[in-house]
C-alpha cells in the first residue's frame, strides 16, 4: 500500500490540536507551542524506550524499528506518538547517511529533516559560538567580571562548535594577526551534537529553565582561579533569545501518516543521546504509547536515558525494546563483515552472549525487555529460532520485525508484543531504579555504571582526570549525574573489542563539567567530541536532481 504524506494540519488534528497550537514551517513541518504542556494530558502516555545492542558495520536499524513500531501500533488502532532526535549533518555527510529511518519505515519530509529542518541545530551552533565570542571579547578588553576579577584567556575552557565532522578543528590556534585580531591561544571545536547547549536544550523544561541553565555554563577561570560562567558575562539572555524558536519541538509524520515529534540531537556516545524532555512529555501527553529511542547501544544512550533524562524529567518507561540483527550478533561473535550475512551458527552462538548482557542490564533497571529482531530476507529460520530460545531462557519476549521492507505491516507482531507487555504494567507501573544515586561520589557513579552496564571489572582514572574531579568537588558539583563518553562499538572503551568481554578495565582520561546541562562528562578511551570524516564520505553520493529532488541522503538511496 502506497501512502501520500498528509497535510501537517491533519496530523495535528489527529492529536487533538488546533491551529493555535502550532506554527507551520512549510507544508510538512510545524513547531508545537510549549503551552500545550500546561494542559491536562489527553492520553495514557505509556513510555516505551527503544535501544539496541552495540552498533556494528552490519547495522541494527534502531530508528527504522522505532518508526515501524509506531506505524504497526497505528495499524492496530493504537494511539502511538513517536519522539525522536534530529539528525546531525556530521553523520549525514560522514558515515551513516540520514537519520530518518529507512525503506518503508521512515519519516517525512526526510530531506528537510536530514538537512536544515526548522533550523534548530543551526540556532544551537549560533548560541554556542555567541558565548565563545563573548568570552574572548571579555578577555580581550580585560573586563572585571562581577567581583571575581579578569577572565584569564589561558584558562578559557569553553570551545566552539560546528555541525560537521572535521578532525582538523579538534585543536587549533586562534587570535593570530596582531593585537587588533585578539589574543592568540589554543582552541577546540566540538560537533554541535556534543555541545553543552545541545544537552541543555534537550533537558530544559521551559524558557526560564533554559536561561538559568545557560547562565550556569562554566566558560573559564580568572587569574586567581575563580570560576566564570555565562551568567557572569551577561551572555545567557541573548543566547536564550537566539534559542527561542529552537526550544519548541517539531511535528512531522511517518511514511504512513502517523505523528512524530522530532527535537534535539545529542549523540549517545559523547553526550546523553536522547531527544528533548519537552518532546517526550508532549508525546506522553498526546499518545497512549509514547515511543522514543536513545542513541547507540543500551550501554550508552539507554543508560543515560534512564540515569540522566528520566531522573531529570521524573518519568520512567514501561518497557525497553532492544533491537538486534542476526548479522550484527554474528559480528559480535567474531564473524567478519564480509560473511556475517551468511549462515553461521557458531559465531551467532557467541554473539548472543552480547545480547544477553543487555537483557541483564534491563533487568538491573527493573524493566521488561523485548528483543526486536530486524529481519533480513536471507535470514535463516534455524538461527532466528536460536535467538528466540536464548531470549526466552532469560524470561524476555522477542518479536521479528520487517519494517524496512513492509512498513507498519511488517511490525505488527512487534507492536502486539510491545502493547501486551506495556498494558500489563497499568496496574503497577515499574518504579525508577537507577544505576547509582546522586549522593554517590563521582568515582562511585562511574564505577557502578562500568560494572553494572558494561560488565567491567574496574575503572582507572588518569592523573589529569583525578585532578579535574578534585576541582569539580571543590566547586560543589560532585553530586551531579555522570555522562559517559565512550565508544559505541563495544561494551569496553576499545572499539575493536566486540561480543561480551569480561575482566576488563575502563580508563577515564578526562572529566568535563557541564554545569548548565547538570552532569559531568567522563571521557574514556580515545573517544572524540569532534568526529572526523571517513576516507569515502557519504557526501560523495549526495546530489541535487534537476527537479529539486535530493538523492543519496539515506543509505541505499
């Protein structure tokens, strides 16, 4: 069955919204008014988290599965609302291609969402660099900041941002060209998805909260070692103005016309990897089932969704869907990418151990796990049954999904299983159960995440990380949650280690304070906050056709 995108007004009407509740951005997009959150919820708002095993080059299809699950539920007559992240241009032009699903399970208008959309990410980039410029300007003129003194240009810790993969900007020198051009110093660029402002946007509850969080951003220190914030240099009000429209979530639709709220896009490997609290709350207010996803594997985006986002928002999912493919499991079992699509019982058997670790983690959080097997046409029935048997032995449910090739029809089995599991929690919804408590020390928080979620034996802190943690404690921020920056490819901090490793150590090399976002970022291994482009970037396949159609934004396009 072919579907024609509906006018966005019709999608909004399905949610019970009137013209005063949204602002049109072209034909297929709209900004939702924040005042909607002041109204009583019109639906049951059962939250479903979609996550996955650790990514592999073979692919898992988490976003595709999230979209097809919502479409499958809609085909069953369920009131399901999606809440997803906005794609970053870095991956679009780099390795992954677009972030709007794939095949017959995608969002529309996909081209717009994958490119400039409604300008949210550009606004975040601008607000970030406005603060950078104001910080340098403060140091350049030697302004005395409040009663703290002058900002030391050598101790400015706030970098710059760009929504693009560009390894050459990880470390650079600025301020060259003589006195009129500034103060020469070393600088770093982060990709916008790793910006603290992206995290703040995703966690802010309203405009007042947004400005207060922005004002708490630490930008550097004075010559006497006193901390300077964005509020100290009177930057937060202008930054909030820049972000006015960007704080409003965006309404689009699935390929089958169902509602999807898309907002904010922090990466799950270097930030907390979830769409905004505002978008999730709107989905819960407007839908009986609010389906959302967390970036990369359960060990990264899933953990941060629960320990950071849910704790901040006061919400908790009814169930967690863990997406996997036979190919990816075989790669975790040691199979090479060239043969992972072929029958291979031995490698699959070893790879299932990786899936089992994520199921154990779900149980540690007190959640009901459901495994969604994203089925490929050449998957072998015997191997699918192997996975089903292993999952059942751990007390979890499993459903096959063919959303990529069949859309909502291919996800009806998954939709039935998810609705059964979720509906069964109505009498006694699961209570929040975090990996750590806020009163724990930062060291203990990191140890608990590493042991419970990764399966690590121990955590090693470098001398630099220890010094940074000491400074953070002295500033009074030691009780904040931790946001682990770790490779997404492995449960360890080494991307080459697949499967379910044991007796390994995680190394924390640096700890950054994100006072505005309200967490500490622990950087492990070689993870970077500014990715680089691959040897053959995805941008080489993107082209504009004479009729205005863009080809190559999505994988296999």
